[in-house]
C-alpha cells in the first residue's frame, strides 16, 4: 500500500467549479494534498542515493515528481520516480555536472582570491568573476532542473536557465534559498535536523523551488516558455 496512488480526487466538501488557488494559498493546498507523497519521495531519494554514484539521476527524478505535484498531475510516487530515474539517468548526470562543476570551481576561486585581493587589488577582478559565476549558478540551477523536466535538450535548458536566473531574481532568489539555504541550515543543525532530513529535507525544498520559479497565476505547462520569451 505504501507506493500506491497518492493523489487526491475531489471529495465531499470540494467544489469542482471552485477557481484554482494561486500564490500562498495554492502552495498550502499542494502541501496539504501531497504531504504523504513528499515523505515517500524523500525516502525513495535517500535510498536511491546510498550508492553515491546514483545521486545525479536521483536528484533529477525527484525534481520530475515534484514538478508533477506543482502541475496538479496524478502522482504514482514509486512508478514515476523509478521511470524518471531509469529513463533520464544520462540527463541527470549532465545536469548534476553542469551545476556542480561551476559551483565548486567558482567557490574555490572566491575563497582563494578573497584572501589575496587585499594585498594585490588586481586580484579583485578574478574574485568578482568567480563570485558572479557562483551566484548566477545558484540562481539558475532551480530553473535548469525545472526546464529539464519539460523535455528540452540540455543545451537549450542551460541557456534559458541562465537568462531566467539573471532576469527573474524575485523568483530565483527564493528558489535558491529553498534548496541551498535549507540544506545548509539542516546540515549545520545536525543532529537536531536529522528527522527533518530523513522525512522531507530534500523533497520539500525541491517542491518549494519548483513552485517559486513559476508565476503566481494558475500553474500551466508553458509558463517557463513565456518567462523566457519575455526576457
């Protein structure tokens, strides 16, 4: 029973003609309907990450499932997670490398040049370059994973994510904080945050990031397209 259907159908007290909620009300609605699925998804993610080398496709599969929740699509947690993991594992590795490599190298560059720029002002130039790359990668990565779930090729997704990450800070900043901020806080708060990480520490940030990068209006399938064209 654990991995059977876990999406909510209209029941007593639910008006099928009621206008779709938006903004914070829509987020609360998603969380209330999908709270059980988020726990299942988080456990699936952690188990599939145990071999370590499977982390990239696991991250992609988790984002695929949380996107379905945001789009109000029926979610079969085990089936959809397993399908995304097996079918798109190459895309998962490409996405993980495209995000991790610039974060690691630019982060090391920031640390290296920051301590030396005071003695040699010319080193502020590579420090600023590394800082820009690091910040832009943080802001673009939620858009990148969201766009990858739409079926576009990786190169196009990367280009659009960089544009949206820089042009939509009001969405990119809360999305990045939802992912990286909560993760850093949870790691620093260990072992008190252990239960949180076990139950929803990865699936909930993925859901929040996916929600924040979308518009406040009804969640449609083509909203990333309209964002990109408006950039």
